[in-house]
C-alpha cells in the first residue's frame, strides 16, 4: 500500500513537470491557431448620397477680403484740377438809380352838402349843412351831389340828420346854362315813400347843395334827360327851383 502511494506521487510530479515544460509551446500554437481562424474584414466605404456630389478634397481657404474695405471695380482716384487763380475783376458798373418822382399830394377842398334835420318824433325841421372833404376835380358840382347821394354818416344820423333822396336815385348828367344847373336823374328820382313832404325835402337837398356854388342860382330837374311837369304826389318841377 505505501509503495503504491509513492508511485502515484512520483507519476503526479512527473506530469506536473511535463505540463510546465510543454506549456510555452502549447500556448504559442494556440495563439497561432486562434489568429488563423480570424477572417480579415473588408474596409467599409461610406457611400455618398445620390443627389449630393462626392466630397471634394479639403483645400486651404484663401484669405477673404472684406468688400466694405476694397470696393469692386474701384477706379483710381482722380486728381483734382488745379484751382484757378482768383482774378480781381471789378464789379460791373451799376446804372445810376433815378429817384422816382414824388407823387403830388392829393388836393382836397371842403364842399357843403345838405341833409334834413329831424326832431325827436322824426318830423322834418329844416335843411342842415355839413362839410365833406372832396378831391379837387374838374366837376366839383357833380362831386358834391354824389357825396349828397351817399347819405349821412352814422355819427350824423345819431345827431338827427337824415336824407330823403331815393336810395336808387342816380345822376345822369349836369349842364350849367347861365345861372341854372340842369341836372338829369334816372326815373327812380321821381318816386318817394315819404309822401309829398318827402318829395319836397329831396328837392330842397339838391337845390341848397347846388346853390352853394356862386354861379348857380337855381336848378332845373330832368328825368331821363327830359323835362316833366310833376313828380309823384303832384309836386311841380316844370320851372327851375331856387332857394326860398
């Protein structure tokens, strides 16, 4: 029994020594076998997209130039023309200024016209004289009568003055024959809204204004250039009328 144990121990030791002596060769063969079993893998090539062109090899980017620094098609700067020397040219002679003649002052003269003074109840009292400063002309009598037809001012009306001349009465012509002034009025002169007293008052205003001129003593009244006998209300104008 003990002899068998020794034998088996001896065999076990021999196997261990054999294994350790063969281990490097076995390891080497195993590695070579493992590498031979591996298949080489084909390199995977990335396919480009159908619609996209194949990538270009990278190129070095050229240095970019800012367009705001160097404009396209920049023309070379032009040289400014040499400045012309300033000539000391005397200014052109101005024609002498002829002074405008002064306008002569308008000559005026006071002329008398007559309105009718009324009492507080509006009754006719008497003709009253007022002055008008009128421009001197070749027809002073007509100027005075036109001022009379224009009527009294607002202030004169406040002082009780009024006129009985019809509003639409107009002078057509004036002619001096001796000491008589023949004055033709339009047809509106013969009508009055103030009755007989108003007709007599308007005749009085014309006669007293016209006879302010020294060469006029009376007035003959014409209507539309014609002599008539009566105005409205039966007032007779057949003959020349003077101050009474």
